[in-house]
């Protein structure tokens, strides 16, 4: 099993929005960074666990856990000229962008803030700090479990 962290602005799509989608989950679309795309396309597998991170908001941090429920497939927004994620260079035969589907797994009892993550020396090498611009990033199993434990505390 692999572990991941995905970022979303809660005004656009929150953990509660994901929960409302049920067990089918939601396509993690609109990713337009090649490294993040490659992680989804090449490395994310059904069953992998995902830390769900709220970004660009008042309370920034990890709010819960999701699970990958569908392996990578072409992101349909790249083909839609009305989408903000349209890519004129993408074709059905040569898609450029991929997505996975993720579904809600659990909500933390408390937010694990970026400040909290930065304050734990054992998390100093976490991708969130070292490659924070990515919206999809791998997480070491030990880091995942530390953050999960922090979020489970009341």
C-alpha cells in the first residue's frame, strides 16, 4: 500500500463534499502539474490511503483520510473546451492529464495544522514541507501514521 496527500481548497471541494459523494467517490481532476500527474498515473493504486489537506483557507491542514477507489484514467476535463482545465493539445488518443477517484474514509477529530506538522521533528522530511507546491504527493508510511494519530486526538 502507498500513502498520499492531496490538497484541495475547501471552498471549491472539501472533505465534507467528498463524504457526500459516497462510496463511489469523486474524480481527482484538474491536476495540471506533470509530477503530480505522474504520481497519479504511475503510482497510485486502488486501496491506497490519502491524507486530505485543506489549503488556501483560514484553517490550513490535514482534515481526514480518503481512499483511492479507481486507478488512473484520462481526466475528462482536458477535453472539454468549456472547462477551466481544458488542454487543446490533449486528444482521446494522446491524453496529457490523468485522474484517480478517491472516496471518503474518515474525518479527523481535530485539524492537523501545517504549523503542527512543521513543529514535529519526525515530520521534517515530509513532502508537504519539502515539495509543498504539489497538489498530489507521496507520503512515507511513518509520516502518514503520525499525522493520523495527531488527527485522532481530541
